[in-house]
């Protein structure tokens, strides 16, 4: 009985470690009923995303975040935030198995922003900060253009 219990506990720990290694880090998925409390700016996504995808600069818990949703209403909130060279950056990544998404918008919200998409194996976490994906070969052009909504 003790041997069976040890095997079951080992499988449970291994399963939890596997799930943890493939979690969305730096963001969270939201369902179609999600409503941000404060929208600061809105953008239409053009490029490597489903047609009709919208992005919103939002404020949550007193901090900026980026919220993207497609026509199905499903979405993702990019919670990891930093500023660099007059831009606000937001990121989320499926560490362990999936892509990393790094979006940016200029400080002048009337200008175009973008989203860089890095497939699994083309990025790593920042040393000491797994929440900020760092591409091995940064792209010069975003995969998705974020056009300010009128």
C-alpha cells in the first residue's frame, strides 16, 4: 500500500510540474464576458491575427495592461509591463511549449503600435525575471500592426 501511495504522489507532483511548465506567464486568458473597468485606448489588429481582433490599453488594479480579444470574444490580458524608448511594452508567454507575445504602443497613443510573436524555442526568460520573454533574434517589424481606433 505504501508503495502505491508513493507512486500516486510522484505522478501527482510530476503532473503539477508539467502543467506549471506550460502555463501562461505574464498574463491570463479571459472569457467572452470579461469587461475591463477602464479602457485608455483601442486598436484594430492587422496582420498575423484573426480578422476583427481588437486590442485595448486598459487599467487594472491601478496599472496599465494590454487586452486583446478575437471575434469569438476569448481574449488574453498581457500583464507584464515595462517602458523603453518612448514605448509601453506588454508581454505574456506560454513558457515550456508555446509562443511569447510582446506588444507595444507609443507614448503618443494616436500612433501605431504592434505585436511581435515569437514561437516556442525562439525566446527565453530574462534572467531573474521569467515574466519578460527575450527573443534570441529580435524582429525589426511586428507580426501584427495595432492601428488606433477612431
